[in-house]
C-alpha cells in the first residue's frame, strides 16, 4: 500500500545529505502520524485513509539544512517542536482531529532533536532540546525548568532512565557538555561559571564527545558515539564517571546507535554498514553486515527483528 501525502515542488531547501522525509513516524496503534518538515503533518488510519492533515507553516532553517525533528505522541496529544530561524514554537495537537490544544513560543533558532516524554517518579514531563533544554507540562505547555547548554548545536534528543535524564549539544571540536539531571527540578537550573553540578544537575562532563547520535542508556550505563573519529565512550549514568573513554572503531562517520533489549549489544549505524558490538566494561565487536544504502535513522526493534531505514529502502534483519 502506498499513499502520496503531498505532490508538488518542495516548499523549502534541504542539505545534500538530508531529504524531505527524515522525520520518524509515530503511531498509537490506531493511527499513524507522518511529519514532512515544513510540508505538513498527516494522520492516517491503519488502512491508509487520510484522517486529517495540518500545515504548521513554512519557516527558514539554518543554512538551508532542512528539518529532522520528529513528532512525539502522549496521552492523546501530538507534540510538534518547530524550531527555525524565524518563528520557533512548541505546539500540542489533538491526535484525533489535529486541532491545537496549546502552543508556546520558544526563544530558539534551528534545532533538529526530537522532544521526549520523561515519565519519572514525580511527574510526566515533555523535554525539548536546543540552546536551552526545557521541560514543559505536557497537558498545558507550562514551563517547568530550563538549563543553558553552553552553546553548541542541537541534533540529539534527550535520553532518560528512571529519575535521571541526559542531554547534550554537539560541538565540532569536542562534542560539548553532557548533563545528567535528576527529577523534580523547577526554574532555571543552569550551572554557574566553574560549576559542574548543582541541586538538580547531578553531574556534567565537558568535552564529552556527544555529537549527532543521541545518547543510549542501558542498565545504569550511558553510551555515546562520536561523529567522525569512530569512537564509543561509556559513562556511569548515576555519576558521569568514565567507564571507558573513546574506543576506536574500524569505520568512521557514525550517525546512530541502538541496543538489544535483553543483552548489552549495540548496532552502530554507519553510512553503509551496520556493525554489532557488545560490552559493559569494554567494547567488543561481535559481527558486521553490509547493506548497499546510507543510514541516518536509529534502529527500530521488535522482538527478534531489527528494522533499518535507509535512503533507498527499509530492511528487516533477524
């Protein structure tokens, strides 16, 4: 089954390594939501029937690099983070109708990370990245807390485990600072000059190596992959202490990282390769596969199936 959401000339320019459909679709099991950047958001039922569509505007992105922020779905609301060079905002749409439930302006320019719902022991939060990471009440859009990221460019999405959330921005030279933040924060929790922690920032790691791939947290360990040096780093999620520093891989240009759900196994998404690694105290290669495609998106895992989305096609490996 194939459906055409939009037919016509592109409404905006994009980077040569990007395309006009980089965002990941989301579903609640009854409907599928597809966002095509400044082209619009489309809701389909599982038979491919269009339920509703909505144009959220067409705004310039930095250096015409295009978009990549995916929708987030929670409790009947579809969250859209529309950060750009002209008019950035965060909006919550009724997932059944596409009607706006609430919308707040954002003091941000172009960002590419995806917001996430953080379910911790205190409350549920909608966390967005940017020059400042901000947390909102997902039901109302009320700002709960924010932290200055110390510069850099946001491509990664937040990652959480229990009552800790982990955020960071890319800096081309050193990867920027990685932050571990605990639940219950309010107001401005930015670090003062010279500080590495405060009441709610449990730890921070300058020059962490965080780049384009979002952090991965699994059983108390936090993993980062470097963009160009072909390295993986591992930190203790509770303290930020280094378990092992950047370990060199054979292939550079890493764009994503995902893990097996029952064992500590990693799939590093290269531009043309999928390489499997394992290890908690050290990294060890356990296999390599090659597909004739280019991969930027993270892996989707369903039971024993690993699903890869490339530029040419979708692949399932068991």
